[in-house]
């Protein structure tokens, strides 16, 4: 039997465990468990760290059972990689092993007033005040502000910090710590790609930055050790995979870049998950954007290898808009139904939907924006709304792609895509039409998990997966060509931009605190 490598893919809306053949990159089997998000107050988004770990264990055990049914020995799994929703922030007690609060999810907006205060305090009221070190604007999106909120507002966390019991981590750190023993010798680490999303990490020196930690008043002793994306961090302590090394760790968008084999400077991919993320490999030099994109660490494939960087366009709401139409509005019964409804309409008939539920991310970085649906008439029905929701994902991608092309000066000629939403064929065709360029989707769309498996399998001491360009497996894909005239595409995009302007400056901190719209 050829060696297998597994990946834990812990996303915002679900957890998956997938097993790949290390020689062919073929997906052998997998299991998926949905994760509950809770919204305790308006703009707040939380998840239960215990439920996250429970889902990881369940996915691993179920997948191992499925392997046995296929007559495949679990001992063929030589390594496990971890990939995760980024920025989501946890603090736990290293003595009891228990979380001290819910995980605050990347989409959460509770830190908006802090963000506004920090920007107002910054020289020239510049949101990019820390960008020279972090590559990031001051935003609700990144971990440091969420951690600051926890340190200010949760008494259990304040006590644990004083007693030296507190550990901070993003989701990858929590998973690896738990799997490698937890309070009995668990390894407290993160990788460079996840660390670069905290706002506490210097992307040039590749270390936690004492000055940034002082700026956010974060005690450095609670931070995990930063490691490369591909090395043995520790071994599984229990379950069917006890003894197997955990040897890959990448934030989900970095993992998708690796899984799409974008190792060369200039290669890019767009992932359609809860949000939408366009990353372009810029090689071993960080490139600063002039057009609202982030500079982030893409990966570091081994502790003695150089780090590679990426420019990133981040959109908060993509697949999440489908969840909203389903769970909040009852407009669709299942995620797959949206394609049928939208196809029945065939057009949005002038209806535009800007899903700025968490403000607007790239290229605007406008936390005060809120969602808006405009252009409604007596003619508009739920089918048009479904169409407008899919179109919104495509328009947002067009905005970040335009920014990416302006920054790099070398326009992309086609877009490589992946993620759960890419199974929606109408969405893929709409995307090609709105971008006026071909969209290429790999037949096996689980590229995020594949990237984590590649990092794990290629690690020193495991070495069952080779990443040399001539040995990368050939991936089959399907291509969507644009089918409308570019004039029509430009007209629709122009209307979209008008709608975006109407969504801006809706919710400022003052209106949050003083308005009657809010139940505090």
C-alpha cells in the first residue's frame, strides 16, 4: 500500500478529516461535521472550543472506520496536517485544559469601537499605522484586538494570566495542543502563516514583536511558539492514530495556495468558503499593497527554508450569505437549492445585494458598512434575491482581482478557484462572465486539506510526499469561459459599485452606543 497522509481541516462552518494518497494526491476518504456558530449579541460571532475539538475527534474516528471498511490499514497514515479558519481567537487554562471563554470568530465585530479608537489615535488617523511590520490594517478581523477584548472583559482570563495559567492561540494551536496531550505535555505552537494574522507578528523578522505586543498590551508569555509550516511538532497522543506525527500546519488560505500548487511567484488562487480569499504568491519578498490588499506569510516549508509571502484580497461574506438566506431568512432550505432558484430567475433584474454583515473587508476596510439590498421592485422575488446573492460573491471577487492586478502590474489571465461554493456551476459561470476571464476549477476541490497534507507529508522525518515541481501530480480541472459581452459585465459591475457606496458609513461606534436601534 502506498503511504497515506491525513489532514484536519477545521473551517468556520465545518470540520473535516481527509486522507490522501501521498504519491497520487488522490482523496481516499473523509468525514465532515458541521460546527455551530452562536451570535450572542448583534455583530458577535462565537464558537465553542470544546465542540471544535469534539468534531475533530469525531471526524478522525469516523474516517478511520471508513478506511477499515475499504480494507485499508490505518497504520498506512504516516502523518497528519492541520489547516484552520484563521484569526479566530482562543484562550485556555493549561492546568485544567479547559477553554476560558468561547472562541471569538474572525467575522466578529465586537472590537469595532476599539478599532476606531486606535485609528483615531494613530498618526494621521491612518489605519495602516502598523502595516510596515504586520502587513495588515488595524481591523476587527485580526486576533490581537479579539485577544485584547478577552483580556479586558473576562475575569477568568485575567486571573489565569496573573497566575501564569493562560495560553493564547488561534484554532491550529488549540487543536495541536489538545492532540499532543493537552495539559499532559501538549505542544503549544503555531505556524508562520497563522502567526502572521494576529497583528502581533513581525513578518520581516518572523518573530513575535515586543513593540506590537506592548501596543496591544498583550503579555508575550501567553503566546505559542512560532514554527515553520512543515516540521514535526509532536505526535498524536490517543485514538486510532496514536503515535502518528503532526507535521504540517497552515492557515486555510495558505493551505489552499499550496494545494493549488501555487509555488511560483505570480501564481494565484481564489477560495470560496464562508468568506472569499484571493492569494497571489509574491515569492520570498513581502510586497506591500497600494490598493487595500493584505501582505501575509503564505508558508515556510521547513525550518531551514525561506518563508514565502502572498498578497491577499479578503472578502468576509461569500458562502455565509447562503447560510444567512437559509438559516436567518428561510428563503432556501439547503445550500444546494440556491443554484436552482437563481437559475430559475436567470438574472437579478436590477437587484443588488451587498452582504456587508461584518463591514467591508478588501479593498475598502470599512468596518462601519452594513448589508444592503437595493434596486427592489414589485417584480422582485426570492429567485432574484438568490441570483443577486451569487452575483455579490462574483462582484466582490472582481474588486479584489482588480486590486491585485493594479498592485502586481501583471494581470492574471485566468482564475484558479477552489472551496465548497465552487460546486455551484452557475456561480462559476457568473464568475467567468463578471471577470471577463476563464475560471478553472480542479475536479477535486478539497485543495485546502490537500495543502495541509502536502506540508505534513513533505516534512523532515516524514518525507513521503515530494514537492519538487517535476513530481507534483497532474490535477484534472474544468474550465468556465465567459459567455457575455464585456460591456454588459462592466455595466453590472458599475451598478454594484454604486450599491457598495450606499452600504458605507452606516454603523459608527457612536451610533452603536447611543442609538435606539441596539439592545446592549
